């Protein structure tokens, strides 16, 4: 039998039949949750939630995608648009394998390379995008954008920034 990845069999599952697992150590900070909401709002669900189907309880237990699941639960606009159906990809593995899969999914996401992110900010700036636009669409705060601009080392990125003086040198009365 030829192997076919679970993502080729995505199904629409009522969100009420989906439950979180009890072992996911991953947490997402509020700014990233806001960005995930914006992503799903603007792009839709582009990745299914990975689940194990528990026949005994007739529930889909999340292996990966808990935060995508939360977005549907916490945002009525998303729930209504999706008609309460969550895209699910089902894997059939024992608990130990599901736990390992959850950790692999979490760790495989990795971190963004700082230099590459600096180049992205630089490119968006050169395309005329403001810091506000970058903040909103990339989910960055102004300090992060500033740090990334500093990393690129290009003065042009600061041409629209108004700087104040933190101190003014005073003439030394003694000499």
C-alpha cells in the first residue's frame, strides 16, 4: 500500500468535536495570538489542525494546531465564516507517538533569523511601508522594528524618524 500524507485527506470537523490534548507545552504570547487571528481572518485556515480521532469518545484530539483551534473558539467572526467547521488532518498513532509528534511540530517551527527579518523590514520600508503598517501586518512592536532597522545599519531607514536630544552639552564654567 502506498503511503499518502494525512494532509491529502483534510476533513471539515465541527469545532465542538475537537478537544485539546493534555500534554502540549507550547504557549503563544498575546501579540502572536493577535497575529494568528489576523492571519486566519485575512488568509483563512491555510493549515489544518492535526488530530487523532478517539472513536470511543467520538472526539478529535489535537496533536498540533491548538492555537488555530482557539481562534475559532474565541472569535465569533471566524466561527461564523467557517460555519463552525475546523479543517482537520487525522493521524492514527498511539499516545507516545502523538506526544512526540506534538513536540516535533512545535520545535520544527524554529525562530526567525534576525538578519533575514532585518532585510524584510528594510525591503518593506523601501517599498514605502510605514512602521505602523509593518507593525500591524507582521505582528511586531515598534521596538522590534527599531532593533531590526539598527541591525541593517542603513541610515535611510531612519530618515523619517524624529530624534530628540536626551541631553545638551553645557559649557564647562571651569575651563
